[in-house]
């Protein structure tokens, strides 16, 4: 078994993140075209709603991949023995707010369907 250097591991991680980013962006493009078509034709089906939710989730996933890619690039740019940049890391994102909002939207939609 060969030992992988830190730089090789970072390059492999960068390649994996790049591939995942490409796949995510491709899926985003397809979903965006579908939702745009539905909006132009005023079609608000269950498929539209699901595509819209998936598109929002993929945008969040894409942002996370871009952050990872940036950190990997910073690590690759940092020479051995050199201290990393002293820029503070961004605070972790709070996923509770969007989830609560999404749950509230589902509850409102369920109530509206129950009355109709």
C-alpha cells in the first residue's frame, strides 16, 4: 500500500469536489429550466413544487461545495511550514431558520388544502 502525501490527498479532494460541483450545477440547470417553463406557462403542479424545493436545496449544497473548494485551494496554496492566512473563518450557517420557515409553509399549505 502506498502512502498518499497531504498534497496528493488535497488534489484528490479538489478533483472530487470539482466533479460534485459540476454534477450539482448540471442538475441545477435542468431544474431551473423546468421551473422556469412551469412559471412561464403558469403550471404549479406537485412536480413543479418538488423541483423548486430540490433546486433550493441544491443551491445550498453548491454553496457548501464552493466553500470546501476554497478551503482546499487555500490549503494547496499554503507552502509546507508556512502559517495559513489569518483571515477568520466564517461562522457556521444556521440551518434551523430555513427549516422552520419551510415547516411553517408546509403547515399553511396543508391548512389551505384542508379548507378547499
